């Protein structure tokens, strides 16, 4: 009898522990955990030459994809291309990137022209007044150029809007529980924690990645982010930036990510981008970028001079 009671107690404990653990895990439709990438050759804005083409034919898409590396290098500052010898397809892997499904010519879906809304006059003045970049004066360098932030147009890859970055390093790891979702970006290993439920922090509290509050609408995770630091300025946006992200599982290996962005002090109207995330088949490695670390060779050269 005693053995039976002990056996029943063990079984009850195991059942409760299993139930508690299961309660912490999301169901399949709400499970975004794993490694993902949003890498694509589809640009954020529709190129001018495709002004009247929201999608491309298979032939035009193939031609566009072949010119991915050359087109990317044209977007980068000339000094970066000249001094960085590794900006080639081996490093950037542009040959493996494709246009998004449907061969869309822009990730922006609203406005319908696939372009960012007009920049308001005050923002034009603000952006024009920024000092020109000089590696001799660190105060003129952006945070991504100093390897403090990732090259996500002045912000972090982990912060919304999560648009593909210039260098194609678009890996993310998502971990979630019943109360939180964590998004870790490969570049430069920022981790954003989304709180499910609750309220935003007081307006005087400003965070590098913003303050993200999530809620469920059916099986779609809706994330509202405010309270950005003025130093994390996506495309020159202010700390009034406000984003609403929608994560929806669309298959065993796909997530539909739709983000709406507004900042009345930067753009004349809100805009929305539709960006697919695909399950990654590769591992995510640490991205070790060091401020002012120009090259290992310089350090070794100095050491040899010291030896002499």
C-alpha cells in the first residue's frame, strides 16, 4: 500500500511538472522559436526604374538578382568599399539572396508606390545639419560605424523596424515563454526583450532598442514599441518613433513580419513594410566588431617595433 501511495505521488508530481512546463511553451501556431533570417535582395524602397512595376517577371527578377553585389556596393560609401577588402560575395553572400515571394520590387507595401513618405521640412534641416563623416573625428561617426550599433540604417537589427541590413548578416534567434519573447540579432548581438501584456515605461525612460509590449490577436503576436533613445535613430528618426509589428506563422519554416512605422517629426505619413522571415539552416555565430580595431596587422606591427 505504501509503495502504491509513493508511486501515485511520484506520478502526480511528474504530471504536474510536465503540465507546468507545457504551460510555459507556446502552441505551434504561436511558436516563433528558432533561428531565422530575413535576408533578401528586395530593397526596402522600390527602385525608380521600377516605379510602375510592383512585381517583376521571372526574367527581370533573374537579371535583377544577378546584379545584387554590384548594386549593394554602390549603396556603400566609397571609402568603405576601398578600405574593406572583404566586401565581396564570399563575405556578403549576395548570390544566395533572392527577391521575396511574388518577386516584389519593394518591402514597403504602404504607400502603394513602395517608397518612404516625404521627409518633413524640419527633419530635412535636421539631417542636413549633421556633420560629415570623418574617421579623424569620432564625434562625426555614426554608432554603427563605431561598431556600437549594427548597420541597420542608424539603428539596431534587433530594434524595430527589423529590415534587412546592408551586409546581409540577417540572422535572428527567437526564444519565448508565456510572458516574454526575446529576439537576438547576429549583428551586433543585441537582444530585445518583449513583455507580453503590461504597460509601457514612463516617457522619460528611453531605451536603445525601444520599449516593446506584446499582445496576442488570435495567433498573431502584435508588438507595440515606443520610448526609443534619441541616439538610436533609424533613418534619422527621432525618439518619437513608434512601431507596431505583427508576427504570424505562415508555415513550418516561415513567419510573416509586417511592421508599421510612424514618426511625425520625420515622415509626413506612416509607412508599412511586409518582410518574410525564413527558418535558417545555418548556425548563428558571434559577430565580434570592435570600436577602433582597424586591423590585427597594425597591432602585430606595433609589437614588432616594440621588440626592436
